[in-house]
């Protein structure tokens, strides 16, 4: 491959620092992938699986201390601490380079350095960004081949523009005390050391596509978001494109690959992306979105033919599984996939039975697979102009208070809904599970700058759009008094999407409430569901009394940002409080 002079210089400097035994430039070819897989199998970094049942699939077991994003060790390294904001960890850039250089020094002795050029977004598109990751991990190089447009296509784009994001990664000794993921927005650079886990080590994903890209978006007038992109096709053939922001393990991948229920003959959901969206305003006054990635890095537990048949079918070949269980026939298993095996090897490679008293697969175990393998794959994924977005959804996991669905009054109110999004924590990030925390725009761990400025950027984006998308909140996880889910979820979520699309088309019954527009029960197609009238009413209820705690929590969150919090967010908070106080509580 023809190389760019500044890239060659940087690779030489990185090699001098890390001291690898050899340097390999990845070209992204099929032959190269087959060769790297064989090397990974020989080295034990990957385990071969049943070629008859899972052709081309492999299993990776990560170090037990390295199984999730390490948010506490993730830093934004900009000159001023206040520009990182109170929701980010900050480190002075000079100190970060000094501290990490000491760990990188000689970290690749006895190892191979892989130079991985990658392209985010369609080739030649105004959305496209080039990155290059230097890594000593075969697992990372192989995952990057699935998650990005990797190799020659990236070098061709680089040689045309000359601009690229520099990503330096080493597993080093996998010591959590020497583990850092540092972002340098002013240098368009990422340094990650001491981890081999996807979100920490695949530098294209959260690091570039969200943390650095969010800074670029603010500077250049676009948005980098933790959002799925789907096209919902109705029986007439009309496709409506939606984006949705959901914290990890809140049903985002399932929604991105939704299969319509039997009642919805002629409907289809097309997957443009399951995790990240870059959105730009177009001359027609609308937002257009692309998925900059090329694959899925999905959560395995809970994925099945019942919950997500498109994902279950996609991972039957050419997939890298991470930290799942392996059955005696060398097929894979995780909780929620099917009936439990009588025995298997758990995610650590230890003997396991249902009586072991612990999950066989890690709760944050993953699968990495090319987007083209999803039966729901949308050809619009490769559209350099992106797809026009009619609605943006903010979803979360809430057992109470938040209704099944409601619509914002306008873009500014929708920005407030995103800014005050809260959800119960999951296993995708280290820390306690099941705690309700604020996760604005599902971007809390991923925004590369002060989130108060980020909210202001959203407000301004709406002012620049003559046809902004409508904004909705959804919550598939509300529970009844018995602790059971009230809504069936999965494919039945299309019933909610149908109402959302109707609202985008200027129809669809709704009633105004203090929190937004809610569908009347008659506006949702509930035919065929075993849903009682009381459950329906609870799903669509707004009890002002129950929102008191939410208001207090919102105020505390907004106050964290001091004077940088946009006035518009306080206006919306006070307006919500006034609307709720004027309503009698629900008995």
C-alpha cells in the first residue's frame, strides 16, 4: 500500500517508543484475514469453534480483570479542565503523554505491531473520517476488520485528504493500575494502554466515533451520537428513518434489528446501524445520518431467536465471540440463548453446570460480526449522503415513572428530554448494576467535551433546521406492582414505532400531558396482545406525584454544570415543574 509521509513518520516514532519485534501493515484483504486468524488460533488468542455449526467463528477469552469499559480510567486530555466538564475525567495533556509514555516504553517487546488503517463512513462521503490504530493485539486487528472499512480503502481516502486520527494501543501487562484510555481532542489523538477489551481497545468505536467526533461535530456543525439508525417500511413501501439513543443493554440492538410481529404483514425494519450515528444538516433543512461503522459489537446475553432473530442469524458464521461459554460440541452458549446445557466451559474456560451458581457467559460478553450478515441489512448503509431522519428516540430502562412512549413539544423540549435521560445501569460498564443514573443522550461516558456545551450545541442545531426531527421518549421496561414487565417488548415495539411514524406524518391521536404528548390507548394498535386495560393505562400514565423525585434529581444534575448550563435547559425544567404542579395526582 502507498503510505502517507506523516503516517509513516508517526508509525516510526511509535515503533521507537514501543519497541516491537516487527511491524505489520494491514491491507484489509481476505487473504490477510485468514492468515491473521490462523496466527491467533496458533497463539491461543482465539479458540476455534465447530466449523459445521459455526463456520468461520472463533472465541476469545479476555483477562478476567478486563471485561468492560473502564470509565473511571478514561480521560479527556484538553488544556482546560472546565472544557472537559464535570461528567468527564480530565488529565492535563502533557501529564497524560508523560504518564502513558512511561507505560508504552518497550511495551511491545517480543510482540508484533499491527498498523491498522480504517475508514469511518462511506468512501468519498462528507461524513467520512480516516483513522489509523497501532496495536499489539491480533484480537483488536481482527475486530477492526469487522467493525470498520479497513485497509486499502482507508489509505486511498487518507492519500486524498492527508488527515487522520492517530490511535496508539498496547495491552502492555493488562495491569488495571496501569490502564488508561486518553483522548487528546486538540491533537486528534487517542492513547489506550493496559486493556484488550473492545470499548477500550477498538479505538474506532467509542473513542473516535463518539468522544473525538463529538468535538469535531461541535466545531463543524454536526452531531456524533450514540444512536441506532433504522428504516421502517410500511406495506405501501414508504420507508421512514429513525434514530434512537439507548444506554447499553437497554434494547438498542434488538430495536435496530426488529422483526415485525405476525399482525404487521407487509412491514419491515431495515438496519442502517445499531450503535453510532453521525448526523449532518442538509440543504433541505433536515438531518441526514450515516452509520460510520461496518459491523456490530453486540451484547450476547439475552440475544436469541425470540428476542433478536436477525442478530441470532447474523452470528452463525464469520463471527468473533468474546467471553461467552463453549459447549462440549464447541458451539457457544450464553444466558437467554436457549435451554441451559447440562455442562460447558464458562467464559473463563472453567467447567460449569447449571448448579455452579454463576453465569456461564459474562454478562457483558459480546459478538463481533459484519453488518452485511444481518438479514435486516439496509443497502442505505453505504449511501454517502446518509438517510433523512424523521424522528429521534431516547430510550432507557426504567421500572416506574416513565411511560411507554411520549413525544416532546418541540426540538428544545426534546433536547431537554435527552439531557435529563436516566436509566438503570448494566454490565457494559464497570460498577454497580441496577442503579438509576443520569445518562444524557446515552452519551455520559462518550461526550468528548463539557456536556453543558453539548446541550447548547443541540439547541443550536435545532435552530439551524427548518425541518427538525420529532423527538420521543420510550421505555420498554416499566413494571407492574407484581414486578413483571407490563409491555411485551421485542418485535411488539413496532406498535409504538407505528404511532411515532404517524405523528411524524401529522396524524396519530395524542393527548397533551405535563411531560409531553402521549398516545391515547386507542391510538396504539394493541390487537392480539394479552394486555389488560389496567396495564395499558399504567403504561400510559403520568402521575405528577411520582415525578417529584425526578424533578429534584434533574435540578441536582443541571446544577452540576454551573453557569455553563444553557438557559434553555433551565427554562424547560421550570416549565415542567409548573405543568406538573398544576395537575392533580393520579389516585
